[in-house]
């Protein structure tokens, strides 16, 4: 029985706790967080996930568990990783370390994550749930023989869109790492690359050639939205971030030389039923698509009944309405791939090796995100086969991440 510990007790940690209800041979042993820890531990105990305890320090948590998962805000993760390192150096026997996407806000931070993990000799898992989405995995499996005969997918389009994040820190580019491209572009870029990758090849098989990007502040820099952000403690007139991004990445198959393209579109302005994941893969003579807002279930709440609704997210993450026709997804942790990424990580850690996606993979996604911000800033295509460019990315911190987004964002300032 693998003992799991979580650092962080917010929305993401709670979603992962729900996912663990469907994972065998794990026990949610402990949680450490400045806020919400007692509530999350109580939920876990009520769900039969174990005698979940609250720990006051990361080091104490590490001493009591086999696997520690970093589900804290982006700006706090590096110090948490250092706390984990100290715990291992002091005798904690960890079988695995998990970090939720994104691994880091820039490559300098990502490199520290990778170096620490390697020095500790502890297996890692980078949690990017969309690669584990059952719809995508099953489509790839059923089309495997077609792909082998006709060739791999040559174009993917992926999108994640909703009306905006939950917590104020997500909106602060200096703490989160950017805007929607950092927050959700990591999802769409990763899953786009995965859908292009030939069956049987590792997730980082394809060689990135070039990145182009367009970013803008289209909604949240305007009234009444900018005032709503001020109420949350974030002033987009001073430190704006992008609420829209379009990233195009060119890849090359290192064995065949065949070139393919992934397009990733992300926004915080999708004022519709709720969170939408939209993926499309087009190959030579075949295709498949995923739309998270397509469901066999639906609900309706009238105006007269709406006052009884306490939670707008009762049926779908990031739901934008509490009345009318509402999308019903009965098992979001499964739909989005959270359950299967936990199963993958747990099985890998029990065998003493990395999960399908490890910290090195997370670093590669960070590289693509940084290249996207650089392409937007410089208004040109970034050549990822150029050594000088790769060296520049190592120390690069986007202007948006520095809090200077008004200089480079349409609709800001």
C-alpha cells in the first residue's frame, strides 16, 4: 500500500484526492498546507482514503509517506522541493516525487527541480493529466494499425478554455509565471505533441524545430472585468498577463525526418457552459477528436429554482452559470485523465522508476512555453535547432512574468 502525502490543499489537491478514490493500493496518509489542510484531510477520511493526518512541515510529511506530491501554487514549489531534499538527506525514504503542471515558471527553476531529483535518486512524475485522457488513449490504441500502415498524425489542434482561474495568485503573472499560456498552454502543447508522436515512441521522442506565438489581453483588461480583478487583489492596469494565446510548434521525427505541426489555443475568456478541452488529430486518411463538453448527460435549472444552487461547479469544472441548460459530466477525474496518471505513477514508483512523464519531460515542456513567450516578445519564429537560442532560453524570464506585460500585450496599458 503506497502512502501518499500532498503539499497543498487547494482546488487541485482536492481534485486529486477525488481521483485517488478510484486508484488501488494507495493510502492518502497526510497533507501539509498553510490553509485548507484540515478540510482536505477530513474529506479524505470520510471517503475512506485512509487516516489522513495534517502535518505542520514538509519534512515531517516526507518522513510519514512513500510519495510526496507538490500541489502548491507555482511560486512556492521550488522551496518545497528544497524542503523535500532536506527531508531525504535527513533519512526520509521516499519512493517518488510528484509535481503538478507546470513544473516551473522558467527554465532556471526547472533546471533546479531536475538537478535536485537526480541528486536524490528518487523517481519522479510530472503530472500532465491530458496525455492520460481515456478518450485520447483509446483513440490512439484503436488507430494504431491504421497509423502503422498510413503514417503518424501530421497536424494536431488542442485547446483549453474557460472563464478564468479560481484563485487570485493565478492572475498574478509574477507569482504564476505568466498568463493563460503558462497556466494552460502547458496542457495543450504537451497533448498536441503527444498526439503527433508515433505509437510506441516515448512522449519526448519528437524534436521541436520552431515555435511561433501570438498573445493578447482581450477580455480582462477591459471594464467591467478589470475592476472585478481589482476586487481579487490583482491590478491588470499595472501587471497584466495574456488571457489569450495561440502557439504553433513544428516538430521533426528524428528517424524519418517527417515534419508535423501542433497548434495550441488557450483562453480565459470562454464564457460558455464551463471548461472546454478540445483536441483534434489529423493523419493521412484518418482523424479523431475530443470535446469535453459533449456528454450523454445534461441538466436544467430554471430561474425560479436557481436560488437553491449553492455551487456553480456542481456539474462541471469552471462552470459559468447556475441555471439554464447545464453540461453534466459524472466523472471529471476520469474524463480529464487524473485517475490514470495516478495509476501510472503509483505502478512506476512501486517498481522503482519514473512515471511515463518525469521531471525531465516537464522541463522540455517548460522550454516550449518559454520559446512561445520569446516568440511573442520578439515577434518572430524561434529556431529551436539553434544553439545560441537554446542558450538564451536558459536564462530567459518573459516580460509578462516580470510584471512588464503592458509593453508586449495588445489591449494592455
